[in-house]
C-alpha cells in the first residue's frame, strides 16, 4: 500500500516509541526510517530495538530502513547535584576536566582537552546555546569563565565550541564500536555527527569496508566548518542531514533558514538526499497538536525540496509519538499537492553547467518528457539506485518505482523523495504488463507510464532508454 506522502519520515526511537505495538502504529502512520540515537542507551537496548523494528515492519507490510546515529565527539557536562542550577549574567563559572560532582560554581565536562584548545575571549555555549560563557583564563584543568547569558543547567547538557579547532576526529573510537555493533545487527544506514571535512566521512567508509559492509552514510551538517567544505562532504557521503540544533549554535540563528535552503539545493543538484531535522514539531513532545509556526516550518522544508523530515524528542520521549508521525504525514501530503515541480534543467542552464553523468542527463530528459506527457508513474530498473535518485531531484508529482534485485539498494532508496523501492528476484520480461498490474494494484489512474532503463549487468554497454508504457485497462 502506498502512503499519501512522498516526503520520507524519519522518527527517533526511544522510551515513548520502543514497544512493538507503538512501532507498528508509527509505521502505519507513515514512518519510513527509524533512527537509533547511539548517544543514549546501550547496545543491548539497541539490539532489541532493531529486532522490534524489523518485526513491526513485517507485520505492517511496509519497508522501513534503520539508521544508527553515531554520537561523534559530543561534549557534555558531568553530573550536577543538586540540580538544576540557575546561572545569572556576571556569575563566575568554571568548567573542569576533573571528575567531580558539579555545583553552582564548578562543573566537570567530558572533553578533557578543553583547557588546551580554548583561550581568553572564546565563547562557550551550553544547553543548545541557551547558556553562554566567555573564557577569562585557563588554570591547569580548569577553564574559568563568566556567564554572559544566564539560564538553567542540568547534568549531561551539551557543550558547543563554535569556531574552535578541537584537534580531534569526528569519528571517535566509541563511534567505531557503535559502527561495528550496528553493522553486525544489520542496520541500513549510519548518520555521522560533527562532520567537518570529507576525511571524516571517508574514515567511517573505510571502517565499514574493513568489516565487509557499505552502509548508506549520512553526514550531519552541524558545525560551521562543514559549510566551508560542503562540496567535498557531498561527494564523499551518500546524503546529508541539516542538523539545525547544533548548527544553530555554531552559526547565528538568523542565518539558519537561508543555510537550510542552500544545503537542500546543493544536495539536490548532485542527487544526494537530505534530511531536515531538529524541533520540527517540538511542541508535540507535550501537546497533541503542533504550533502554527511548526507546521509552517515542516511545509517550508518540503517546499525547499527536502527528501526527509525528522522527529527527535517528539517520537523518542514525547507524549504523542504516533500523532507526531501522523501530523508530519498530513502536512507532507497536503504540501506536496501544492508544490511546483523543481526544474533542475532550467537551473543548470541558468548556472551554465552541463550534466556530469549519464544518469543526470536522462533525469533531465525525464523532467522534460513529464512536462508534456501525463504519466501514472515512472518505472526505473536499477542496480545502484543512482538513476531513481537523479530523477527524484526534481520532485515529480508521480511515484518513481525503483525495481531492483539488490535489497540494500531498495533500503537505501527509502531516503529519496517520491521513490517507491520494489525488490524483485528478476527483472520483469514484460514491462507493459508489470506497469499495468502495479497501477491497478495501487489504484492510480492514467493511460501511460514511463520506463527509464539504463545499462544492465548482462549488457553493460547498453544505452539509456526512455519508453512509454500503456497501462490503461484493456476491454
């Protein structure tokens, strides 16, 4: 059964959504990708979640991809007791590399190298930037600061160091252990935190290859330096996430909307899927309905051209995880019906650039053909998923049915807008009959469908071809 929305929905699995019953309800409500946040929980719990997600997807009869989110070098405060503490502007406050129980004046943090990388005048951001400090001086293991923006602090809240070279890799030893566990348990994709350069992605790729696996790698764009290296990150990764939480601390908050649009557009030009994340329906953590601003934010991300929209705390620990997924599905379905198709062909002409690969060129031809011939669907036999992703870039109004004999290719295509992956043991002999049966089964009206086929394994020298299939009922 086809969902009403073509934008893919990612939901983080946590205490509010981990039961078998709730997982199946989320999938039926529109969940496409289940995210496991390895910053929380343990391997035993994640193994149980993976098994439950697979079982729930089978019970619901839906394809669901599983994405493991690697923690990266996330810096957090240590334990505070009693908590919370309330900091006021002008208060002295010390961050220390020593293992202590924090209080109103001094708190430990997980990054023992902090005293070596900061200097007087640096700004430090706590709790997603809600509390801000300025460094006064460094004394041994202590970084002595003054509070510039006050607020509440609790144990384990995050620490951000915008514009400061940490001298550490985005792929940590703990990430390596998480990756090995995730791949051993059959996850489909990994999202890598705090990526700054292509080398960070390549480190994950090499570690996975050494384990005999090639997961779909999503680079999370949440550091300011990543924006300077976006082209190389796009080239190295399989997709990106606009991680607006930490990114909103790293760069001025008024820039986030424009940065989001730019990231989505640049990823679309090279056929890499984009996840837009963080606080999409934040109020639904405690409320059954989102705010008007949140529903507008979701719609605008879809209008920008995002492939996926993501829930974090809303589905992991909120009161209404099923309602939050259903709300994303409702907003997506309505917005998609009112979104103009994106003309990548015209964008390329205006930018003076030519297609760099055959799949990109054929996608431009498909775009032009759909503007003149109404089609019920686009059928794409695919070995790697490249051609369906390239067609997905211009957000066609009809489904792209990607037919592949590779199950992993089908799972990877769960991240691409408007792509309906179908796993087959062999390619159809009669595409007219195949297309006719598919549109009938899904109740899609129309006389014609489109077939876009490239070189096959048996005939790698074949050309791309585009054909129109007659899918109307015969009398």
